[in-house]
C-alpha cells in the first residue's frame, strides 16, 4: 500500500458582532467577529479536518465536540496541535498543505505571510510545504454577501514507518 495519504477539509463560519477575526492563529482587525463556540478560526478548522481525513481519524467535531464547555472560546491552535501530535504519534509526516480562504472581506492578502508563518511554526516545517491562497467569490453567494468566510484545505501526508 502507498505510504501517501491525502486529506481534504472544508469549514465555514458566519460573521457576528465583534472587532477581529482569528485566521491561522493571527488576530486580524475587522468590524465583525466569528460566530463560533471556539475562537472561530475557520482556516485551522478546515486544516484540522484535512489532517484527520488523511489519517482516517474522523473530523474535528468528533475530537472537540462544540457541546463541550471546555472548548468555549478555545484557541484553535490547540486543535491544530492535537492533530499534529496525532499525526506524529501515528508515524505520519506532512508532505504539504494547501489552503484556499474564500472571503469578500476583509482583504486577506496583507495577512497571508504571517498566517503561513504561524502554520509553519506549528508543523515545524519548511515554507515550501505550506501554501495559502485568498480569493473572493465575485460578490456571489454567502461569502460574496459578506456574511462569513469559507476555507478549503488539502493535505498530503507520508507514513514514515
Ligand atoms: Mg469550525
């Protein structure tokens, strides 16, 4: 059997009253926040689901139920650390990850470098192993109406042992 495992993740969070968004662990000033049980970091949630998917380990909701008060306002980097620990425990290494952040607003381009660095720090991987892209939906659909943000994530893992 191949040592390679592919995983995909998708997540959406709606905007609500607030003054910032958390994306890839970066605090981005904005005139709204994310409606969420945790800190709403939709990019990390999609990335975690891609990792869990590649490992055949279910999804983020199974590992961190949103009915659990312990996860209220939780820093989503804790979720990512859990997924990375599981990846290492199961003998997997990251080959690469590719994320597409779909948002009409705010403009994410100025934040992509810092967001990428946060992910590289979490994985302790090289810059070339992680790619972040930002796109709009040309004002179509819920992201286009500026009701929230969606993120797609793909990962490739390689089994070491
Ligand atoms: Mg989520």
